[in-house]
């Protein structure tokens, strides 16, 4: 059993949020540079230049990559032999969210009641926490600030098994087509297949932060990722919707066992501000 003070969890949360908001991950930066070098459309090249330059300014001047600093989503893995002391875990995460948004002068983008009041909480709390108990005595956090230009373009569909591979493929490509320029392409498209309604959505969200350039280890799913990407990049939506060959940088799919009567599919769109940061205590 290892003691982990809740104040350290708050500090780690704060640090990871600020890192995610200011520093685009290296794999995303490299993918954008590659897209820029391969793009033939002049307008799309211009858009990619702007996106890359914006990210460089954010990193240098420690300003947010985007004015939409997002709703904070946190995937937490808590070791079953970790003992959290000095306060409760969820409170510590929310303290970290508040501290990051105050110290980083980040835009507060969360409202308390979604339907009636819609009053801004003014500190971007609460973050959305997805926690799992895992073997070990540490705590690992993956922080993903989620802008809603792309979140709003995401979809879940409860397909039936007879839809098959083609039904899944069409749903993923149609989601990107319907989204058009709204999710600020080039996007990273996370897909969850299987499980239940909420499980496939969680998988899709998690897949938006999978490292780029690492296809699914199952050759069948890797082929599906490649075919989705090929079809999506043939839609001529392009960077910022200016047309061109790069509408998505990647399609990342993961799957889970499901019911004999079901084939749930979730598609979570993530914009070119594909922000995430990971750390451990
Ligand atoms: S979708 Fe992404 S890039 Fe577009 S405004 Fe929102 S956070 Fe910014």
C-alpha cells in the first residue's frame, strides 16, 4: 500500500491541463507537418500553415492553442494498492481544474445546468472523470481538454449485427461527411465498436488520444481504420474546410465484447487542436 496525497493529485491535474492547453503533442505536430508537405491545394496549405504557426506561438508564449479551452475530460487509473490521503480523489481533480484555469488565464467554458439556467461556473469545473481501478499502487491521469466544435459533430448509433463491416464503415464516413468543416479539420477520429451505448462512446473518446502512427494491432481493425481514412480524405473537406486531401489525420478504432443482438458504434470527432497530456504519481 502506498500513500498518495490528494494535493499531489490536484497539482498533477493542474500541470497536465496547462501542458495540454499550450503544447500540442509531438505526434500530432509531426502529422500536421506531414499533411502540409503532402497537400496540393493552395488554400489547404495556407490553413495548415496557420494551424502549425498558431501551435508554435501557443508553445512559445504559453497561451492556449485555441480560445475554446474545452471541457476537461480525465481518464484516471487508480492502483488498487494506492491509498489517497488528505482529501477525496474527485475533489482533488476538480481543485486541479480550477487552479489550471485560474493560473493559465484559460477561458471558462462550462455551464452548471445544461438546459435551463446555463450559468457559467466561472472556473471550468467540473471536469468529467472516468476512473478505473487497476493493479499497482500508482495513479495515472490522461487529461484531454475537449472543444465542442468537434464534440458536437460526434455520433453514436446502435447498429444491429446485420449491418456488418460495411454498415460500420458507412456510419463512420457519413459522420465525417455530415460534420464538414465544423469540427475544425484535420481531425483525429476516435471510434468505439461494441460494448454498450456508454461503453462504445468512452472507447471512442479514449481513441482520440491514441498515439498517431500506431495502427490497431488486429489486422482487420487496422484495415478498417485505413479504409475509413482513405474514404474520409476523399471527401475534399480538407484543412479548415478549404478543400484538399487531408480532412482527417487518423481514424483510431478500438472494440469491446457486445451483446448478441447489438453492434453499437460511437464516433468521437477531435479537432486539429488534439490536446492531451499524461502523467503519473
Ligand atoms: S473544435 Fe477544436 S479547434 Fe475548433 S474551436 Fe473547438 S477547440 Fe478550437
